[in-house]
């Protein structure tokens, strides 16, 4: 059902407009204004309320809710519409994006270098990512996809570490160039459909019109653009550099929601529009998934920088997402989306932990740390939950996600499951090893520990809330599953999977 353009009753448009207005208002306060944090927080809380209401009001299996379709560009050769909506696949990611923006604002409460610009960029990043998850027109989707790069570039380049400019440029160039191939794929699909439309629902309906050879080529173009953003090995090298140099809030948004854009694009666009092409690429998806899972996990074992270790762990976990997609089944894709959502919650905790340790101890180098639990008991407790959730402890959200992916992998590939499932032991190794080195044992003599104390409220509160959600969704998986399964069922129906 369409609604009037920018109607106040349209919750998706309202969320995007509030975040945009908040970013502008925060920016208008001036470079040195300490009031920026309050304005940014006030504006960023509204979308959390709106998207929570949207999720609670969503009826399982109803298709795209809050659907809007309005012509934007109309000519003889080009038809583009502002089309958006949410379903059980996109709604959790939209909600996660809305939630993380104010949590990042709170966690960054002490930022005193150009705070207005910093907090404004967090809100603008939220707009771009949320827009990517809701847009149902390929060209408009691409616009938001690219706009995401701009706030993150400046967050890294201005507020990042010593090599911030190199990391920001590498992040921008890698993902931008890969996106150009994705755009070529979008244009090919537009003309190849014979209907001259960028509408994702319409292209899914017309997917039988694409010849198998065309689907194979077009899927490859889209797939490449998407996996660089995830990223998977060997296209992952931009990610550790970006994470290591980014400020904590930038790392949280980058890992928790930006990385999900690639896998979301595969599930929302590439699989249902080009299913026959996807079948051809299943062996490639499988190999890249297993290599990413194992290679990144082994690399984590040798990391000295805690933040770089968590960055590589994200590559491994996004490999699990790709593994679920490669299973080419409803269970596998449900597990993949579960993993996207779970990783978003968990990795936000882990990168906040890195920020807490950096702020308190002045270093993230694991051999230089030790005994922090004696001085920082609350932060250590939250850190331990994040670590356990990351290695898939039952009762937490990561377990539900990994279980479904591995079951789907067994159904599809049989004993090949032995390779990716071995990553559980490796993950337990580097997570528990780093926890032991950083938090327990005697206080280190390599740094001055006399000034160490527990984290301030603005760092503890965001992590505590995320810990509650990690346990809540782990203990009550139906909160997500009841909406996710019917929406994925429509995707696999378009794929022709029984």
C-alpha cells in the first residue's frame, strides 16, 4: 500500500528525516560545541522508538510493510522510483542500525575534538545505512550504498589513529571500485529484464526472463561488488586497516552494520533476481566462505593488537554468513541473516571493549596488558560476555545463528562441514587466550597501572544494553525467527528452491 510522499505517518521516511535533521542541527552548533552530544542523542533516540514500534507491529509473512512507491525519474530509457519497505529480513537490520547510532553517541560522550562534526557524521552514517536496508529500487539502493562511504571516510580520516589517512583512502577506494562493477550488474539487469525497471520486487517477478548465461555473468558482477563490502578473503585487506585506525564509534558502525550491506545485497537482490546464475556460483561461494572462516581465524591467533584481532574475527564470522548463503536453502539463508544480526550485536560489544581498554590503559597491545579485572571489574564482566557470545556459547544469540548455518551446511555439503566447524575450536582458542592475557593474572609492569579504574557510565551503559540483547535474543529466538522465516521463504521461492 502506497502512502503520500513524506507522510508523517510513514515511519521509514520519518526515521530517515529525523536522523538527517539531527545531523544538520548538530553540525549547525559549531565545531567546538559541547552541546552537540545532547542534540545528537535526542535526535537519534527517536528512530529507535519508531523502528521498535515498526518491528512490534510487523505481521509475519505479510510481505513488505510500510511500502512506498513514487516515481522519481521517468523518460523513454530510464525509469527510477523512490521505493522502499521492510520485511522480516530487513527489519532487524534497520532496527539494529537505529539502535547503534545513539549507543555510539553515548559511548563517544567524551569526544572533545570537533564534537559537532563527529556526532553529526554518526547520524548521517545511520541515515545512509538505514536507507540501504530499506530501498527497493536498485539505483536508489546504489545511491545510499555509495553515500555510506562518505561519513565513514571522514570519521576514519579525521578522528582515527596515526595511519588514519591511508586507512580511510584504502577503505574508500576498495569499496568504491568494487561497487562500480555492481553498478554495471544493476544496469545489465535493468536492460536485460526487457521491462526497463530497477524495482527489486518487479525484477524478482521477472527473473525467468533472464537467460542462464546472462544470469551467470550478471550474478558474478553483483557478487563481486557485495563480497568486497562483507568482506571475504582475499578481498578483506582494507578491513583490518580501517578498524585499527577508526575511532571506536566508527569501528562499531563499520563492523556491526556496514559489513552486513554486502550479504544483505546478495540475499535481497542477487539470489532472487538471478537464481540460476547463483547456482553456478555455489562452488565459488563455498570455497570463499570456508577459506574466510579458517584463514581469518588462524590469523587471529597471531595478533598482538586486540582491535586487529577482532577485525579479523569479523572476516571469519562473515564467512559463516556466506556459508549459509552457499547452502542455497531456507535454513541456510535464515541462518545467514541470523548471523548478520548476531554478529552486529556481538561485534559492537567487542569493539567497545577495545575502546574501553584503549582509553583506560593507553594501549591495545595484548602482551602489554594484564590483570585488568582487578581494576576494571564491570568492564571485564561485560567483556567476558562479549567474548563468550562471539565463540557461540549456547543461550546467546551467536549460538542460534551458527547452529542453523552448520545444520544447513550438513544438509547441503555433508562431511565438508568438518572444515568450517573446526573454526569453533580456533575461535575459542584466540578469544579465551586474549581474555586471559588482558584481564586476568598479575597486573602488567609494561604500562603504568596506578591510574586504572572502571569505565565511566557512558561506556558501561551501551555495552550493558548490548549484553542484555545478546542474551535476550539467544534465550528467545522466536523474537526474530517468527518474522525472518516467512520472509526468507519468499526469497527461496523466487530462487526455485523447494
